[in-house]
C-alpha cells in the first residue's frame, strides 16, 4: 500500500487548517499573515515546522506580575500624573516638556511609564568608555547588582565582568544576572557554574525545556539593563562581548548608544528588571525598600517604556510615531535595521513632505543578511520621499536613537523593525530635555563625517542581483 498520498493529504490538510487559524483566529497584521501563508504554500512541510517554532503567538495571559504593594503604589502615581496632565497642572522642570504632554500621557496610559524629572544622564557612544564606567560602578556596589542583557559572551569582556561580579559576591553584595536564552545560547555551562559557585543567581529568559529545542525561540528578551544599589542604572544598545569593544574583525569599530542614569528613573528601571526576573526565576524578588534608593539629582525628564509580544499595544513604536509626527524641524534616526511597518513609513513620509528634515543613518554591513537587504529595500522608499540617508562606514552602527528638534529623544534597545515592535521584549528611555537631545543630535552630526550619503541616483544604480535579494527579504520582512 502506497502511504505517500495519504501522508501528503494529511500535510495539506494541516496546512489548510493552520492557514485558516492564522487568518481567522490569530488576528495578525495583514502583511505577517500573507508572509506566513506564502511560507505554507511554497514549503508545506518545513513551513509547518517553521510556524510552530517562529510563528505562534504568545498567550494573552499576562506574564509579568508583581506583588500588590508595589503595583498599587505605581498605579496610584500613574493616575495622579494622568489627572495632572488632563487638568493642565503638570509640574514641569522645563517648559520645553509642555508641547510633549500628549506623548507623556500616552506612555502613562498604555505603559504605566511614570515621568521623572530629576535625573542626570551620561551618554556613551563608545564601548570602551561605557564598560569602564559600568565596571567601576559595579566595583563600588555595596548592596546589590542587577544585570539583564540579551547577549553575554564567554570571552575576555564577559570574563572580566564575571570576575568583578564574583569579587563583589564574595564581599556580600547580592548579584543577579539574567540573560536571554537565545541571544546567549553560546554561553558555556562552566561560565555559568563559576558564577553560581560564588553565590551569584543566574537565570535565562524563556529557557529550552528540551536541549536544542525551544518553541519560544522567536520571542527574545532584547532588553539591556544594569541597576547598581538601586541608585545607578544603565540602558541602551551595548551587550556583553568583545565585539562591543571593537575587537571583532568582521564588524570593526562598534558604534552604539547607551545611557548611565542617576535619579528617580532608576526606580522604574529597577521595576522592569524585577518583573523580568520574577518571570524567569522561581526565586521571586519581593518588594523591599533597599531596591529603591534612587535620589533626585539633575533636571532631565525621562520615561522608561517597555514593549513586548505579551502586550496588546506596540508601546515603543507608538512612541516613535508620536515623536515623528510632532517634529517641526528635524528627525534624526540611527538604527542597524530599518524595516518599519506601513504606519511608521507613512509617518516618516508625512514628515518629509511637510518640510521636516528627516535623516536616517544605517550600517554599511550586515550582521543578519536578510534584515540588511530588507533595510535597503525600505530605504528606497524614504529616498523617493526626499529623506537624507547616510551609510555609516567607520564600523558597525548598532545605535537605536531618535532625536526630534533638539528637544526630545529616545535611546534604548528597540530597532526600527517589525521584530522589535512585535516579537522582542524591549525597553527604551524617552528623554525630555533639550541639552540631552542636542547632545545626541551633535553625535549624529559627528557620525556623518564617518558616513557616506546614499543618493537616489546611487540607489537606482544597484545591480539586479541586489534588487532580487531586496525583494525576497522585503517579502519575508514581516516575519524576520
């Protein structure tokens, strides 16, 4: 008996059922729906497996929860700020914040992102300087160290960090280290063991229940946070590894953006870490005052905004949209990947066509080929609209930065791509201060010296082979 026709019929039947589920039950974005239907059509067996690994949505059940005391305090403060904005009585340090109260309101309403206005911010664009400062702050820790990174390498930098953490643990400092299971998949068991032997708590986010098989591989904790003694926080694009110091020959100099924060915004960064830790670990962190020791300092306004596939709204993307549509003079964007959805593309087009100076800077080399070619496909649309495009030549550009009119900015972990908006767990600092925004704008101008401008004429001269790669990558971009 020939069972092949029966097997084929079963596979095709499953494909049809899965296609119906994607269309009618999961309520996906139309572009992602069509992308998955194309995968199922052209590679029915492998496509089914790929969907099980990469295509399934997370449960709607809330996965980040904490105890009532902290939650009640947070919600009360959020409601107070929302009411103050509605009644036009928000107490602001700088009048420059007032035009952006609608952006602040949106983050409060949809993300419980408290506005704090008493922060000091130091901007790092060089890995050597960032990690020198981070390791020094860790050396000075007295109570606790909380670290969350997407990638941690078992290399020179990773081991330098491990040695400092072990030293502090031996001094009685409580150390917790959380990493993404997919991003840090190359970590050796011996690396983790030496940390645990020193009393350091180490956890991975969405770990594989079966070795080498992880059905949540598509949902990655892309956040990078460091909180020391509840007083100092770090947030931005740098991971832990030698390439972030510029020691990888393929990428060369690593251009990123990271913030060192002191002030009450550190409390909000701490809460984000604790929520992530409590999901990943069986040993939950309970509310203690010692985790919230941030002292008011400086006058930088800031909101810490999170997003992820567990959320109903794409909070960080919505923040980007509001920033772009508020622009009167310019929008500067630095991103390693430029794969926006239609709403973000439309916002940028509207800005350009309204006379806003839109400038976008991307890297000159790929770390993910399909994403790179999808980026260049979308860049063509922006060139047609009249945006200015720069290709960074000094090394690899990994910064995730938006600056609007020298007044507001966003720095964090979210790229301008569908993955960051819908699939990754991300965290960004939205900054409301002209000095910080202008500093970031100045850094953008400095990077122009190390970039080449991609004109529409140059873009049109690319080969048919490159155009083909762009077309395929753009087709797959909703599920990359």
